[in-house]
């Protein structure tokens, strides 16, 4: 996966190799970096997704947006009622 001329896959793999090679890093810091690399990989995978190539049909995406808007309206109304 590439974004703005940066190969994300290669960059993440390079960071993983450096992380494995560094023996001075504490286990907690290593775990944090591994988690961040996983999050970056997951987000990079979503970069090119839209309603045509994702697993969710466009109609379901629209329904989800309408539900979110309805929830916002309801919560706004409840917030105005609370005094």
C-alpha cells in the first residue's frame, strides 16, 4: 500500500525489523510499538476503501449515517431538556 509516494508496507516491515533487532528496549515499550505498527497497518488497509470495494454496500453506509444523525438529534434534545 502506498500513500503520498511512501510505501507503507515496506516502512512498517522495516520498523518491525529494527524493533526486533533492538535488545535494549523495555518489554512495555516494545509492546506499545508493536501495537502502533498494527494500527498503522490496519488504517493503511482502509485508505483505498469506499462503498464499491469494501464489504459494506453503499446502502448500509447511508443507513448508518442516518442512524448516527438521528442519535445526535435525540441526544441534543435530551441535553436541552436536562436543566
